[in-house]
C-alpha cells in the first residue's frame, strides 16, 4: 500500500481545500498544492535550495534530452562544455541516467523509516559513524568505475575472461559496492532522523546509485552489451545489477509500499527455484551471473517500462506540474462544480468530472484521490452521502481517470511501446469504453441520490458558471495536446507544445508563470516523478524475470488449455490474474506486469493484440478499487474517515461497469472503433443501454421508482445479455428491458416485495 499523503502550503498542513468567498460561493482552492507523503523530508534553508536544484535540473534535463537539444544549440554555439554529452543521448545511457537520478533524488527526499521527534537533533552517533565508514567503499566503487572508463578509452580489451579484469571488477568494484549498498539499506531501516535532516546513510545509497550508473555506462559503451548472458560478460555487470536491483526495490518500498517489492522478490526467488517446481511453473536452471547480467538491459529494467517512464511519463509529469504551478487544476474543479453542482447529489457528480480529468493527467489513482478527494469527499458527506459511499465515489472516479484518453495516466504509452500499435489508435479505441465507465458511475451516483432524496448545491454555494466560461481558455493546453497528437506530431513534441501552452495561458490569469514559476514547476515535476520511475524500474525486474525464464509463454499455454474447455473461462481466469497481479500496485506497474504475463496468452487464443491488451489494462486499472487490497479505496477511506474495507467494497460496487466493459468489447470490437461507423454507433447505443440497466439493477432504481428484487435481477440479466453485442442479443435485451418497464409501471409488484429489497439494502 502506498504511503498516505498530506498537503502542504507554506510549511503547514492544509486540512481544507475550499475557500468561502464574500458571495458565499464554495471555490476550489488548493487542489494544485503539492502533496507531501508521510515519509518525505521537508528541508529548509540551504539544504532545501540544494535538493530543489537537483530536482529542477533532473526534470529540465529530461525536457532538453527528449527534445534533442544540446547546450551548444541552446546558446547558438557560444557555450560548449566538452565533457557534457550532447542530446539526444544514446538510449541505454539515457535510461541508466534516468534511473540513477531518480535513485539519488529519491533517497535524499524519502526516509527509510519513521521520523524522529523534531527536538531530537540527528541520529545516533553509531549510525553516523557507520554511514561515514560505508561512504568509503561507495566512493571507492565509484572511483573504480571511472578508472575502468579510463582504461577502456586507453585501448584495454575488456571481457569477462581476463583474470585481472575479473579480480578488479569482483573485489575492487563489486565487493565495496555491495558492502555499501546492503549495509546502508539495512541500517537506514533503523536510523531515525528529524524530518528536516539529511540521513548520511541515504547519501551513501545515492552514491551507490551513481556508481552503478557510472559502471554500466562505461561497460555498455563498449561492445560488452552484446555479451550479456554469455561467459564473456564481465562479472561487474552482474554485481552492479544486483546492487541496482536492491536500490530500486528499496526506493520502491519507500515511495509505493511493500506490495510491488514483495511481488518482485517472489519472481526473483522463482528464477533460482523454478527448476524444482512442477508443471508449467518449471523453468531451466539459471545462474545468478547469467540472470543479473541480462536483467539490467532492455530485456528487464531498461526495457519497456523504463523506456516509457524516461520519455512519455516524465514528459506528462512535467506537463501536469506546469498545470499545477499555473493553478489550472483549481480551475478544472471549479468548472466541474459550476457545471454539475446543482444536480442532485451535486458534489458526487463534480467528483466524477473533476477526478476523471485530473486522474487522466497525473497518472495515479491514489494520488488523485488525495488531491481532489480532500475537496469533494467532505462536500459529498455534507449533502447526505454516507462517508463510505463518498469515499467510494471518489475512488471509482479517480481510478477511471487512468482509462480516459488522451493521456490515460501512462497506460496508453506503455501499451503503444509493448504492442507497437500507434498511440493515436490506442487513444481513439479507448474513448467509448471510458465513456461507458463514467456514464455508469454517473448513473450509480444519480440513482443513489434519487433513492436518498438528495438535493444539489444551492446557487450561492457554487462558482458562477459565466465566470468559469470566461476562463475556458485554460483548457487550451489540453486542446493543443489532443490536436497535435491527431495531427501526427510525436507524443514528445505534442507534450512539449502543451507544456509551453500551459505557461502561456497562465499570463491571462492572476498566476502568471515567470522564470521563478517555471523553475518551481520543474522542481515539482522532479519530485513527482520519483514514485513512478521507481515503480516502473521495479516492474522492469518482474518483466525481466518473465522474459528470461519463459514463464509468460508457459502461462499462455495454460490459457490455451482452458480455452479448449471454454473461452469465457479462460477470459475470467485472465481477469483474475490481472487483478491479482495489480493489487497493491500503482496502475503503471500493474499493467506492465499483467501485459507481460497475461496479454501474450490472450493473443495466443487468437484475440487481436489491441483487444487483448485493453482487456488486461482495464483489470489492472480496476485493481485499485478491488477488495481486499484497493489502493485508491484505502486512500479515499483515509480522507473520508470510513472503514477501508467497507469503502473498497462500495467502490467495487460503484465501479462495477469496469468489470463488465472489457467483456463487452471482447465480444464486440466495434466498441474499440474496430468496425464501420454504423456498427460502432449501434454498439455504443446498446452498450449505453446496458450500463444503464446494470446501474438500475445494482442500485434498485428504475425510471424514478424503487425496484423489487426479481426486477433487479432481471435488469442485471438484461444488461449481461447486451454484452455479446450481436443484433439478435441486442433485440432480446431491448425486449427484456421493455418487459421490465411494463411490469414496473403497469403490473406494479406488491409493496411487500419492495420492503424485502429495502431490508436487504
């Protein structure tokens, strides 16, 4: 489970994000404030400036590298720095630097254990002394990595057979690196420091991360990258990969909790025990040197997940940071209040629109719950929603943001990277399923409000819609993003244009972005990126295990065997595995792992790659609201004060359509725009009817009246009939819906039956 977050403004914790103006209108204020996790350090003075500079440079480096700029190009050739690599960097080197920077920054910002009381000055002398001792081998390993670079540039032939080279890599580089890494990680679990103090053990870990990167860049810069997995691979690659994997898992533990780390450890244990397991789990014996010499390549850690995090994800994090710095997030929420606040159960419908929009951009369900839920959940409780329902609505809406094009969190970019399908095709295909999901949540919320007799918010409680319309130009950055993508611009160029547009439109608001605000935005982006980069790198370990052991192919054979008995059974099994793999994991990692394990099996069944990956993607996303481990629901429960398990069950109920929609587009690919226009329109309309009937059956509310139990069952059955999507089943489903309507309005079942339903509720 990811760590809870609080929200900071000017050094204090913010408990409310509404502002009462003179006219009584409730205005969203603080949605764009920077979230501060419970284990994140809050520096002051020079330390704050130094760490902020590191974060700013880290994010700005990516923006420059992704757009292919060099320092000389930026200055028209007036400035040339000899040892600074020009952009774009070589791919593997860029990804290695990407991970190393996140490790160094992450260890500086996130503590490995609880903070000490503020009145306790520094950790114990024993820990400080140990850190000073461990820093020596860490620096020595870094120095050896740099010395190897000098030797190689001097013409030394580097290989894994030469005894001198093996000795130097094992004992002069590998042993000091492992000693510093393992020692600093273990001691950091117990060394408690005040929140504003740097832990010297974490400085050791930062140096170890740099040492790993320096060695790998040196070695991969030769022909050694072609020797990975062979006896010619230098032993140092394997040792550096072990240390790098330990550092990645430790940072992941700090920023995303233990779930992904435990799963990674299980997969790593499987590598060396698979030869003893029966059935499809059996795998050939693999030595540790061979495995780790390959896992820190594009077959694992530097593979698809890091490829996406180092390009598309960090680019859109920068975009989100610019929107945050220019207060556009506040405007999005205010606009949603002005547009939907007067409807019955108004704040819940605001949550659907605002959380869907913000969740699409920020790429994390739980993070979006904390950002917008701290505003919408109290207001939902105020108008009459139970606290568990209020939290569940926010969790379901925030989770839905991950499937909303054009950004879809980061899932669309990972899917494009893995499948080779153009990003624009994926974004178009995602449109109807996303609409179905949010329409279903809207129906669920509306029917709940109708049953409870809720009102909307009063006119004087809401922002004026005409005032919001005057600032509709703040949507321009997103419009530019969508337009550029569909005009054929690369994702990187489109994201860069949208980021620049966010700065430009801020000049027409009170929050004009000057140089200081731009620097702050890059600083925010550097900090925001740490969690997702760590998660993607850790997921890369799992992907590496899957690809190097062949377990994915054997899982595909298992699905093929199930499909011989029943294709539906195989799909249900794939659904369960995707949800299970995603429990407790951020969306990006959940999909990356499921795409490696489950999607290939579905493709082997003859399912189109686009359909197969969307099927897996949906269930990886909704694992965030699936009991018993539901990150988004737990985050919402923390805001609402409700029981976490009750909230997760309620969010599962509200988001039930997300568990049905994948089967709908499996049976009818027209829902993914894979058909003629008329067929797509028919599929969309009948699918809309299906989710309406599903919501009616689940909530027990049909055309303005409560529904008895057998009509609820009939409504759910009718919705399921509409899943198949053929003309015959659509006609049958419509006929069943008309019959239910007739029974409801004309026959009018006895009130006693409805009392039974009310008691059941």
